[in-house]
């Protein structure tokens, strides 16, 4: 029984190592496509030989052979470093950076694109100033494109004018920093294919890109945070963005993405927030926030989702100067 269990464990381990190594080489080996494919095939053949020997009853040879292979691969893997200066795609050409002077938040490179297609926009990067004393709201946007549990999350901060009306919205998006020639791949996100980006945008840019241009379904939830926590979350995002500008990091599909990065910040602000499987599936994040008292009370999650669906309102208000107000009509907490 024990011998059979050990044999099964060895076979499974050899298979996993073979598959992981092939994917790592396929996504990150710095070589021409032809050489990269040869390396992947060579790795698969070698792994297949070790697996076949183990299946036939050998133990030491396949274990030692794969250990040597993996040691060489991991030595190379640990040398991979995220880049700062590459030919980035236009929408992630600049990371958000900023500083605080008294009550003023000064942000550089706030993206303010007017998107015509998913790949073409009239581009603008702004320098903006915000009075932190007028920070009055935080909203969570969840954008879905049809994959169960998978979504992109945005945070939008609302600032009030002199009359007290919240009319200026700044969105933050944790994104993949792609090179100009790259397309996003969830699998590539496991294998150091992309750098991590924090982008500050005009809310019209980030929301309309998803609802009006890409045709995604977008839901808005008002998040209940007190004034201290709202400010702390905003400044944590700016601090994290400044850190990425100084020391780039790799994006990771699970451990460093639009949900887990924000959760790490919130956990520093609000003590006791527990880990939860919904943090790994960004489309389920509203349920986590709802269960921990972070959304407007008196409504079920389903009702908040239904009333917070802004997709059609965003399309109807595409060029309206009061776009942000119109998409919030009927959303709990914004009535």
C-alpha cells in the first residue's frame, strides 16, 4: 500500500514538473519562437522519459534526473527580473505616481483616453490635483466578460465640489503591463510574462472602455468606508504605485492582481479581514465585501448587483458631461 502510494506520488510529481517546466520555457525563454519550441519539446521528451522509467518501477534514476533538470531551470527562473523600460502598450505606457503636499494630492500621468475601439483612442495623460479633505466616496466597479468568477475590478474615489456635490471621480486600476506586441493571457500571468501596473484614470476612460467599447457587463457598488479609511486606501494605492515605478514587479494571475493587491492594502487599514477563496476569483469579490459589511446595508447581494448594473446607463450616457452622475442613478447609496 505504501509502495503504491509512493509510486503514485512520484508519477504525479514528475508529470507536474514536466508540465510546469514546459510552460515556463514556452512563455519566458528569451529566444526565437523556433528555438523556444525546440526547448519545450526537449523538456517534454526528457520529462516523458523520467515518467516512463518511474511507471516501469524505477525510482532513483527518474527522481535524480528530474531534480537535476529542475535545479537548472529554477536557477534560470530566479534570474528573471521585471523590466522598467520596454516598448509598452499605449494604455499602460505610464504608471500612476504622486505625492501629498498638506491636504493636496498631486498625481502625475492620470490617463484620460477617449476610446474609439479596444485598440485605438485619443490619448491624453494629465497632471491633476485633489483636495483630500473633499474625498467623500469610494466605489467598486466589477467588469465581467462572460467567464464564471473572472472579472476586472476598479476602485473609484469621489471628490466633492464647494457645494458638497460629489462630481469629480478618480479611478484606479491594477493591470497587466503589456508590451506593445503582447496580448493578455491568464496562463502567461502565472509565468512572469508581464509586469504589474497601477494606472490612475479619469472614471469616464476606465468605465466607458469596458462597458461601451469592449461590451463588458459592468456593475457598480458603493463601498462604505469612513473618512479616515477612504483616505488611507487612496494614499496606499498611490504609495504602491510609486513603489512600482521605483521597483517593478511581475504580475501574477492569482497572487498579484487587481483583487489581491487591493486586499493586501485593505488588510493594513482594517485589522482582522480574513482570507477567503473569493479573493482568488475577482468576480466574487462583491460577495466578500458584502459579507463583511462593506456594502450598503438593507439589500441582498443580488439586489445590489441588479441595481448596480450600469452597463446600459453607461452606453446611453456615453458623451454626456454628467456621465458619472447618470451611471449612478438608482444605485444603492447614490439615490
